[in-house]
């Protein structure tokens, strides 16, 4: 079974002082050595390097970006390229989060370019997919997710595809406290794995980690991860507080 992976998506939260206090309480925790899963956090672009430096002695802590631009460099005001991230030792990037799709107009075409660019540069895209409430109530969730996967993973090099991480994040469960049931998460993880077999092959599909995201916290994390189908979680709100995040990571063991 794949080792579980938990990434805390900090979104547009925290300043340096708050990150330092997160670091202090995280690093002082007596429970740190008992955490078996892989873990990381995704701060804003502004705080990536600060966070990376703080955690430099913690070799397990993955520092991920929340987005990346697919062009290497050029006249793209406000953007940060995958190449710049890589130069700074940032090798993971969340791509296609529903908030990016909704508020920044990240289309599947753009997301596909980002995934390909990251993969070609041996970086790890954490590709988010998921349906909204209307689509779920019309029972279109499988169709929506399949469409996203087929668009977003089009022309990805099969030799490197095992590095991809998929995060299933039903939009109606993000930040709402209305989490999907573990059965929903397992059912979708199985479906995604099946689609990945079609897109790539069985061997590659087996290697790709499939996470669940949407109101995961220290109390419910076990429900989602105590099975062989869901390989981890993408966590928003519950990753902001160090002691709660540690509890959550312990629950993922
Ligand atoms: P919440 O855990 O706050 O629901 O956010 C989920 C999310 O969007 C992680 O990317």
C-alpha cells in the first residue's frame, strides 16, 4: 500500500509571524517522531522560501506551491513559473484547485499545460478535480471528474505519470464543514483509479496517489484513510493550527 500523504493547503492565509508560531509549535511537538505518513504544507508564493528555511532541518516536510505558471519566463505579470519554483527547491505544486478554476478562470486547457510542464520537469503536480453541488445532485459527479481527468492529463508522458498526485475535492465539501462520507471518497477514488488505468496503464495507475479533500480534520481523518483506496488528504482549514495538524497527521498513520 502507498504511504499516506497529507498536504495542508494554507490558501491566502498566514503572515511570517503566524508561520513562525506554527513552526515553533509543530517542531516542539513530542508526537513528531510517531508520524509515519508523508506530509507537507502549501504557503502563499510570498512565504514559500521563509517556510522552507524554517523547516530546513525537517527533511520530511514537503513545501508545495499553490499554483504555477506553465511558461518558463516572460511577460506574465503576477505569475511565478514552475522553473522559478524548481530553482528554489520547490518541487510540488497544487494545480487546478476549484478556487483557481472558479476565481482565476483556470481552464482545463491551462491546467493541462501546467500538469505537462511540471511532469516534464520532474516536479509533482497535485491535480485537483471535483464536482459542484448541482452536478452531484444531478448525479453527474463521475462524468464531471472523468472529463476533468481526460482533459487535464491529456498527453502526459506515461513514463513520468506515476509522479502525479490526484486530489478529489468535491466543491460542496470545501470549507463548508459538509464533508463527503468516506463511502463517497472511496467510491470516487476507485473510479479515478479506473480512469487512470484507461489513460495510462494498470502499473502507472497503481502508483498514482489519490487524495480526498473537503472539510478533513483531526476527528474525521481516520474515516477517510482507513482503507486501501484513499492515499491521503488535501486539507485546508484544519492545517492552519499546528497542534490540530499534528493530530490529523497522527490519525493518518
Ligand atoms: P477545507 O479543508 O477547509 O474544506 O479545504 C479543502 C481544500 O480546499 C484543500 O485544498
